[in-house]
C-alpha cells in the first residue's frame, strides 16, 4: 500500500487541476470575506462562514480522484496489476482526505495570519484544529459518491446535490440547533462563537459520520464490478 500512497501523492502534487482548485477556493474565499471584515467580523470567522458555501469546489477534487480515474480505468488497472482493493481504497482515501482537508485548513490559517498581522486579531489556532474532524467527516461524502457512481458526471452531480442540500439545510429556521449533526455546518457554530459549547458532541458526530461513510464506500468498492 505504501507504493500506492506514493503514487497517489505524486499524482496529487503534479496535477495542475488540484492547484487550480486550491487557488480558486482561496481567492474566492478571500474576496468574499472582505465585506464581512468591514462589518466587524474577524478574518477567521468570515473565512469559516464563506468556506461553508464553497464546499462544492472541494467536491471537485473527488471528480479527479475517483470519477476521472474510474473513467480512465486507472483504478481498474490497479486491480488488474495485482493490488488488493483494500490497499487501493485506503491509498486513495488517505491522500484524498489529506489533500482536501489541507486546502480548507491552509486557507483558514492564511486568513487567520492575515488577521493577526494586519488587523491585530488573535491567532485562533485552537478553533481550526478542533474543526479538522468536521472537515474530514464532510469530505467522506464525496468519497462515497465517487466510489458509488464511478463516473465523472455522476460524481460531480452527486457532490453538487450534497452541497445544495447542505446549503438548504442551514437556511432552515432553527438550524443552529441542528447544525451539530451536519459536520460542515459545525463551522457555523464557530462563526457564531458557540462551537466549544458543543465540542464533545461535535467530535462524536464527526467520528460516527466518518466511520459510516467510509464503511459504506469500502463496501460499495469491494462489491463493484470493475470489468
């Protein structure tokens, strides 16, 4: 599996699409948060808020990692070459989650540092670190969608549908009472300043969400007909 992980890391860092996705996520988030900073919000809380509405950009990485590689028969060739499905699954999931979560975290760190250096805001590393489990949990959904559909178009459509449902849910009256059950919406609790009031439950929900979607993804992949 180590060789597969190295291969996935190599493809990750040598893909121009990944860097474009990161640049797009960072630039859009940076542009949008300017107005909220003028309203008195910190750079970090503004970045947390708008990052929720930009998750569809992160979902595009799943199209590259799963949909495209199934379409190009890269994953099928891994199996034909004698690699176990378990090794392939964990190699792709580990690198995908690491790359996706890193984009989110690095963006938050950049904005937090900008706030500290130019606006004198406190560097709130604790909130960023404690939100990482929610980012991981959220990114397991595109993993499941990618392994379920094994297709570029359907993986993209599935990720967009999940994004739309997530946005619709936070626009529902009383959502702050239920945001704890939707991992990516937990960043809105941080935006409201009440995230740490629910921290133990947040982590439990994130762990359950992650386990459920990874098990489902693994089951779907193992049962897939890759001919």
